[in-house]
């Protein structure tokens, strides 16, 4: 029977009996004594509060705004543990996510700000992080905001909600499953930006690195309303400056990205924005990715050919499948400054490797299908035209992406409505409502005209507003 670890940074669902629950309080001027259970006497360090937890507890730790410099290690002494770390609280802990951030960083000799390695005895671990900013400013050691690693027959679930990881000298998020581990990762309203591995080299996926490797390992990844921008890497042959997704040696990785913007990333190898790769010398690896209402633009690879925006690779007997729906891949470059958006390539063993890309209702520029080895399927309603993006990667009023996407479709045999586009865009603005089939915009942004309004006086002397 497989053990089960659930690791959650936004919202969690779990089974099993929880023996206790406590709310603990952390503030920069607190004192690490007692149980941290009073608003009037908060503790000072996150690690101290975590260590107060008991077996099978369901603790919530409220962290007041301010900067906390500590390397947090999740305890490995429990078989079951449920934790919620909630940031952005005001001084009296009455209001959360109030615009005053909780900032977590770590000493320069640390590997990660939050670290969990699955060498523990857990049956279940829930970790819920909300409204926390991870910052690596000024650090030089290969440091991650969060590193999660499992190499046993366990199941883990990780979710981040309204969090930021920026200015780290390594991979902001490092997620890896090995040896039959099963891992689910959910990111919502997360920003991974301005991270760089130039000082340390030999890194890929500078914003997010996710990998499932070894037989029977499964990683399920879901990103929604996320920004992955301006991450830079060098001296590595695996690519993926913004995001690197990998399945190896029999691993399976399933990913969905919705309302996700991947822009301004740079890498020396393929897929400066997003690299998707499955390979393995002993077992077949499988990787599947769905990109829905997402935007990949302004990324630059320092090699050629590269797929400055997106590269898709399969090696040996492995299979990589990517499906684009209502997605923009445009304006990405290679080392020669030329437009280089998508690169498909294989390194087949006995012609058994498979790369498949299907696109519909999307805006694409160049697709480099190396030696026509890979399969590209035009699902219809694609455009090859400048999407007219603003400098902030939102749509201009003359963009051909406006109303050109697919909102939903009908599924046979019951002829039921199936929604494709999310009901809101990356800014939380409404798309056409449930039940609509067309009229959604392509990309992460749903265009709304910004009207200029000013007051005028009428002939009767009254004031009124005129909008243009």
C-alpha cells in the first residue's frame, strides 16, 4: 500500500482523522517562547511555530507583514501533519493580504527558503501557503524559494495562491518526483520573475523546474493566472528559461496552463520561454501539456534553431504531446535575432520517439519542425498575424485576437456544453459568459475598451460626463 503525502499551498483536501487544531501567530517583534497561540504574545520565527505542531495536528500559522530571514525545514518526525502558513496579516491579525507583504528570504548559505525532502516518515503532509512573497535579493548561493523532492512511493499535493518568488540565484520553484512518487502541483495567481542562474550556471527552468523521473513517477501540474517573466539562465544544455517540464526514465508529467503569461525570459538553449521534454534510455516517458488562453511572447534563446518561445522534444521511445487552444505564441527570438517561436524535434530510438503539437483558435508565427519528424495538426481557426500586444502584453484595441477565440463547444453524444476558455482573464475581468461558444479573445487577456471620460457643463448649467 502506497503512503500518501499531500503538500498544499493554497487550499487542501485531505482524508484521515485530525487530532488537534491550533492557530499560532508570528510577528517580527515577537518572542520565541510558549505556543505562539495568543495575538498579544506572538512568536518571532516561522520555524519555531512550526515546531510546536503535534502529531496529526491541523495548525494555522498567521504571519504578520514584514521580512523574515530564515530557512524553513518541514519537520520529518510525524506520520501526519497539516499546516497552513498564511501571510500578509496586519499587526493585530485581523486582516490578511492587505497590501502589506510578508516577505520570506533566507541566509546566503541556505539551499531553499522552504525545503522538504521526502526522506521522512510522513503518511500525510499538508502545507498551505497564501499571500507570501519569496525574495532572493543579493543572494549568491544556488538558492530556491521552495524545493520539493520525493523519491519514495508517496503522493504529494502542492499549491501556491497569491505568492511571488523573485530575484533568486537559482530555480525559484524546484519540484521533482522519483521512484514511483506521485505529485500534484497547483499554482494560482503566482508570479515567478527576475530570477537568474547566471552566477551559478547549469540550471534550467529558472522560474519553474518540474520533473517526473523513474518508472511509475507521476507529476500533475496546473498553473492558472500566473506570470512567469524576465528569468535568465546560462551555461546549460537543457533550456527553459521561464519553465522547464521534464519526464524521464519512465516518468509521466501532465500539465495544464490557463491564463498564463510567459514573457521576457532568456536562455542559452532551446525553449527560452517554455521547454517541454520527455526522454529515457530504459523506459518510455510521457509528457502532455495543454496551453489554454495563454500568452508566450518576448522570450529569447541564445542558440539556433531554438524555439525561443516554446520547444517540444522527445527522445528514444518517449512521447511528448502539446495542445494549444486560444493561445498566443508570437514575437520570440533566437540568437540571430530572427523570429523563432516554436521548435519541434526528436532524437528517436528505432523511430519510436513521438512529438505531437495540435493547435486551434491560436495565433502562431513560425514553427520549425526539424526534418519534419514531428506531427503538427492544425485544428482550425489559427491565425498567423501580429497579435498587436501592448508593452505589458495586453491586447491593443486593434488586435486580431479580439473575439477570435473559442469559448466553448458541445460534446457528443449528449450534446452537452463544455467550457474551454476560463470565465475570467488573468486580470480577473469577465470573458463571455457560460453557454457562449464564440467571442472570447485569444491569449491571457480579454480586451475591454478603456474609455476616456471628462465632465462638461450643459446649456442648463448642469454638469454631466462625456466618455469617448
